[in-house]
């Protein structure tokens, strides 16, 4: 089961001068009109790339899309802190013994904020839209079972059956996320092509808030849904009127506005700023479950086709020292392709295959990279041992510093790394045909099935271009059984395999760090560390 997140109040000293920003709020945070659903909460986030077509969690795989649209999009079930599932839009459900059919009894009192009823037809319309290849959904379609999704059948006005062509154990977890949340059928009929860009009257759900204003790259304004009475664990209409999401890419600015009181809370804070915040703020660091921030080595393009080169690359980086220095001990070094808060995490890998440049040099010698050029870079058959690392903008200062440390460590063994930070369009031009040596990201998820996206031959995020029938078979077995111990054993086998094969080099397990003023109370977090506002009060 997932480990519940633990609130960690970080040590604090006076904040050094951060850029001041006057938020474009109509009313200040923690407004005095808190009674009877009044008041405003101002939430500062990074918001990177939301305006680049990522306002729709059904088609975007960026965490921020799900984070902000959770207040609009409700789900069939809710996943509790202990990993169990409770009722939400579905008041009850049954799963067939072979996990191929999930039948949901829906609430009959739910409406979308445009007045459309939520019913079995709405479930079918949304799931079929996600599965439609023309929608170009990647992560959500995969969570809906991908090629195994056999369709959604309306059994009655408030009864629906979701079927799969083979056992699909992760579906309840997937059905608890915003990625499989629900839009108004009227929107899907008239404005589905606008959902990625987003806006009022477009991103319409059944949630506790309605999206009422949107200025790309600046702010999103959500207004209380007064009719909301169907939230998880009995949650009803929000106890404040407006949630104003300020998009502030500069981390120092986010830290500054929450310290000054211009924002009630700020998320996506880096450790170096979080540790300097005054102790008048509550600072929560919630470690992401899923695949840690990692490097993906493309074995089908260049020198990483040689396993010894991949292994030498991993052994030649002093990950412990870099992560400790850059993240102030707040983000743990990752040893596996599943983070420690993810079900199936293999703790036995901790401390294995440590930094060892002598071993890295030996591996490169064995691989035939024995000569050196005038720059000290290894040579073989007149070719330099050089790789291109493409990164998706924006790159945080911390990750940039980590990249510098990796380049320096590898240069010591004659391994050149050339980094290119690319705008989304330019990045995708290389990512699509896989014309790069390595790239980087972290990927949050509560179920080990997320590895299928990254390691299966047909995985939509298989940046390493792994293609191994045995690995494919393991990944397929992982979704075909409901046995918790059997699934854990499968994902542990995959972790052990990667530790030797080195398709992915895990670096650190990030946390979503949120700082909060005492102007609000009742803030909670989901299993991904994202703020939940169901019980928040202001004033």
C-alpha cells in the first residue's frame, strides 16, 4: 500500500530579498468575507506550459494540468491516504473476478456546472473520447487500458459497465485521477477541440469550483459551485468563494508572495527557498510517488546501444553528493525506477551500484573506448564518446545545477555530455523520431503500471527505446492480476532488471513543496502531494 504523506515543517530562517509582485487579485487573500462561502484563496504555482495546450488532463500528461483542474473534474472513486478506494461520483461498484469488467452505480443527484446531468451517458462520452485515437490522449488513454479498453456500456441511466479485453487491475486507481475525470457532454459535443487551450465555458465539470476567468501565463480564476454536494468523504460546497491561481514561473517570486501575504499558499517551491522561509509559514513537503526524476538512455540511437557504456555512464556520476548539495537534503537520492512512496518499491536496491569512477573507467575500456583526444574525451574508431542530452524547457535552476554536476563527473572519465534546452516544438521534433542520446523527467503515479509507459516496446514514453519480449510480458502480467503480492513481485523484478540493464538512471525523488500562511486552514493533499481545497476555510 502507498505510504501516507507526512507533513514536514522545514527549518526556517529569514528569507533573503525576493522579487516583490503585486498580484492581480480583485480582493486580497484571506478575505474577511469568509462566512457563508465568501472570501478568496490565492494560490501561487509555477504553471509552466499550461498555456501550450495543457489545460486538459485528458490529453496532457503534465502534473500541473491535473493539479489545477482537480477542482473542476470529479472522478468515479476517491483514493484515500491508505490506498483504499471510497465512493465519489460512483456510490458503489463491483469488479468481475477476472478484472475485465467494472460495473458502477452512479449518484443520481450530480449536475455539471452548465446544468447538464451527470449520468451513465456522460461516463461513456468521456471514456470514449479519451480512447478515440483522434483525441491524441497519451497518459489518460494508457490509464484507461490503452489497447485493452473494450468500451463502456450504458446499463441504465445511472449504471455503467467499463470492459477490458484482458484483466486490467489498475483501473480503480486510474479512475480516481483527474485524467479520467468528467467534462460536460455538451462541451464534448460542441467544444472538445478547445479543451486543450481551455477557458470559461470550456473546461466544465461537476467539481466544487467552476473555471470563470483565464488569462494564459498569468492566472486562472475558479468560482465556488454552490450546488456541490457530492464530494469525496462527504465534502460539500467550498467554504470560500474564489480560488485565484497565480501563474508565477520564478520560484523566488512564489516564495516572496507567500511570505509577504500576497498569496495564501505557494506550491512548486525548491528546497533552497523552502528552508529559508520564516517559521510563521507552514511548509509541507510531500514526496511524489512514481518514477523519480531520471535520465533515459536511448539505446537505439548512438553509443548507449552498448550496455557497458550505459553502465559506465551511471557509475560515473556522484549522484549522492550532487543531490545532497543541490537539494539541501530535502529530496532523497533515488536508487530505483520506483520512488519509495510507490507500491512495489524495492528497498533492497538502496546502496547498490554506488558511484565508482574506477569501475566506470574499466567498463569503458572493455567497451573499446581506450584512446583520448586533445580534450581528454575518449575515442573509438575516430569517434568521440559524446552524447546529446535534450531537455524540455523550462529547466529549473536546481536541475540545471544537477546537469552541470553530471557533465563534470562524466568529463572526469572522458565521457562528454552536451546539453540542449529546447522549446516544446523543437523538443518534440527530436523526441518523436528519437534522434537524441538521453533526456530527462520525473513521472508521478501511485501504481507500478506507470512503468509500462516507459519500458514496454509500445510504451508512449519509452524514451530509452527498450524492446524486450520478456520485459513486455512482465509489464503485461502486472496489469493482469489482482494479487497485491504478485504485482509487487513483478515490479520488483523490473526494478532489479533496470539496475543492471540501465535503460533509466534514477537521480532523486522530488517532493511537491507547498508553503501556507495562517490565513487559511483545512488544506489537505492527495496521494500525489497536490493541494485539496474541500475543507479549506479562510480568515
